[in-house]
C-alpha cells in the first residue's frame, strides 16, 4: 500500500511538471479531432463566402476532418462576429472576417457586443481582394473620369451593403475626391445591391471583385476600375482608380480568419502554418485569381498589427464621411 502511494504521488508530481506550453503543444498536435466550423458573417455568394469555401475544402483535405461553412449574416457582420466571440476558445470555431466588418464597424456602430481586438485572436490572412467600381450596362460611361463628368451633371445612385460598409465609404471617398454627385442607396447586404444594379434600379456599386466577376465577364455590368494598387490578374483590362486619374486612391481590403480570444497559441500557429501552405497551392492560387483575389500570407503577429493600424485608419475615413449605422 505504501509503495502504491509513492507511485501515485510520483505521477502527480510528473503531471505538475508538464508545463502549460507542453500541454498546449500536445493539444495542437492532436488538432483537429472533430469537425471545424468557419462562420461567415455575410450572405452566400460574396467574397468572404467564396474564399472561405476554397480554403475550407483544402483544410478539410489536409486535416482529414470536415470543415463546415456556416453563414450568419446580419447587422453588417456583427451577428456572426458576436457568435464567434462567445464560442469556446478551442480552435473548432473560426471567423471568416474582412476589413469592413472587423476594422470599420467599431467606428460606425455606437455600441458593439464585442471588441474587435480584445475578443478575437488573429489567426491568418487569406487574401487581398480589390473592390471594383461596377456600373450598370446602360450607364453611358466607360471609365472613372467619364463617371465623374457624368455625375457632376447627373447625380449617380450607388448601392452598398449598408451604411458605413466598405461599399458605402468607397463611394463617399470617390465622390469627395472627384467632386461629383453621388446618391447613396443602402441595402441589407451586397447581394441585393448587386441585383438592383443589374436590374437598373441603381447605376453603380463599389463591391468586391469576386462578387461581381461573373457579371463583368457576362457583360451584364461594366467594370470601370479596381481600388487596388495594381490591376487584378484575372481582369488586366480594368485599370486601377489611381491610374484612372485619381492618384492616392488605393484600397486593398484584406480577408482572413480569426478565433475567439484565448485560443491556445500552439493551435493558432498550426492553423496559420497550414493556411499559408495552402495559399501556395497552385489550385488555390488559380481559384483565387479567377475571383480577382491575391493570396496574402502573414503571421498571427503581423495580422494583429495590421488590424490595429486599419482600425485607426478607417476611423478617420468614417469621421470625415459622417457615416453611421445607428
């Protein structure tokens, strides 16, 4: 009996000697042992949804576990974000987010049920996705200078995913830069805004390239210019806004994955490494290119710093525009 007690005490001492770091590493090595869900806080069909499904499929193949994409749209992405913020911090619930919902909402909503920095852990960026100024096929303009000239005499209506969304702010920025007249028409999401653009109910949208790529190819809308620093690989005939006569107008929205705050660092590092490897897969690069997206690799630390800087940058834009969602 005495010997058994000594042996048991030895096991307790050994367990206590295992550091939290070692325990976390062991946990990461076993991750994942069950399905992982990626919450997309936007409607199906947009850039967030498309990118999440491409990467989710590859993660599923790599991990040997199902990766389930769950759309939880509403309130400019806040509903899905709140869901993830309050989920267990075990790596099995991830958030597909982008600069609009994660860096801008904090400036346009007077009160959020979460903190975009304190309540999340930045895991990995996926892509830079330029937005595009897309016009109704019947609008008699072919580039941004012609758009500005036309809008100076005939106010142009442009749709957005809602007050304070990236779509909205880009319209305000261009209106101010070009001194043209733009009438903002907010929708509950980018999809209905695009539907009304095609139908001729509005004349313009600033939307993510993936969400409108097929319509540009089909000729149902016209791509006037992209917001990035360079032309999209899949649409090299569409110039940038900067080279269209508005230097300095460069916006490269990022898309990436977050986890609830407190997720074990070892799991965060593993997911980051797995995603960065996936982004170098030719099949993924080809699919991203078709959407007009460019793979974007960062470390969790670099992603965290970028988010912090973007929150401050977009706060200034929101203040200038006077946009609010309340």
